[in-house]
């Protein structure tokens, strides 16, 4: 059972592990949705695609990923994931760093009218 589950405008996530060393989430991005273009000041992320296909933007460069692929996002790097398909995109995210709170999201662009906080 997840430790925590949250719905977002783009899909949902379940927290699978939350420790001092890392946080692990199962992220589901709904069809035709995307996360905000953002970065984190206190953590890095590794995304492993487990279902579907993803378009990942890192520092304004887009790449396509499929199930089995892993994306490394260093701390402070601008990034976003998009699901341009008609099935759910499922990602396992492993966060490492010094802080894993949801308030360590600096949004640069957002499709859902949430407050922007960055550059």
C-alpha cells in the first residue's frame, strides 16, 4: 500500500518510500497531459518509464522514452514530462538530495493555472 496518494490536474502519484536518503513515487500521467516545466533546488530525480511513452524535456531539449528507459534529472535542471498518447504513462521516480517536500518545485510554465515561482 502507498504511504500517501495525491491527485493532480495531470494525473496522480503514490509515495512508495519516504526516508532520509530518498523518496520513491509511482507517477501516473493521464493521456494528453503534462507536468509543469519546473526544477528542484534540493533534489535530483531519476525517472524509469514502466508503462507507455514519454516526451521528456530537459533544459529545453526534448527526447522520447519508452518502457524500460531511465532519465536522470540533476538538481537545478529545468524539466518536464508529457504524455502525448491515449494510454496512461507510468513512471517510477527516485528522488535523492537533502529535502523531498512538494514545496521544492519551482514552476516555470504550467498548463493548469497554478502559481509560477521561477525565473
